[in-house]
C-alpha cells in the first residue's frame, strides 16, 4: 500500500504537469516615457492604462478614461489615417512628445470646451501636431490659470 505522504506528493506532481501555469512576461521599466531598444518585447501598460508612442518614439501611458476625450479621439483618428491600424506593434500618434505632454497637462486640469475646440481645430488643420503650432493656446491657458 502507498504511504499517504507519497500519495500527496504524487498528486501535486501530476497536478503541475496537467495544468501548467500561464507564463507571464515581465518587463522592467527604465523610465516613464522611454521606448525599449528590444523590439521583440514591447512594454506592457499598467492595469487600467493604455500606451501610445509619439512620432519621435517617446512612450506615454494614460488612464483608459482619457479615451473619452475628443482630443485623444482626433489624434487616434489621424494616426489611423496615416499609419493604419497596428497589428503587432504600438500605436503611434502624429504628434511630438512636447505636444503630448502639453495635451496631457490640459486634460489633467479639465480645461474648458472653448480651449478643447481651439485645440481640435488646430490639430485638424495641421498635418502633424507640434508644440510650436500651439504657442497661442499656451498663452491663453496661462492667462486662465492666473484668473482662477
């Protein structure tokens, strides 16, 4: 007859063989907005976030709630027109890192609808979003901060 301890050990061994664990890919984060040099393994977003890249290959991670914003929708539509839908790679937006930081700071501050409309008009009229196109908007947002 088999010893109870041997039977338990035998059952654990077969359980491991029958149902292997899912392997998880963990990627160390070296910086907030840096892209890794290894193209085989793309960085994974945190839970509840999505990752986009700018034209100058900078990585940005945003909460999924930002997808409801009209500015992000317009940037994603422009990206789809230019690059198509990515199959095995990251989403690349048609803007530079400076503009993306500026747009993210505006979304964090919950800017008004007039500011959003002006930014959307500028995005739609230019072929590529760059912070140099938006110096007027920056001055206006600074004035709003002083009033508040």
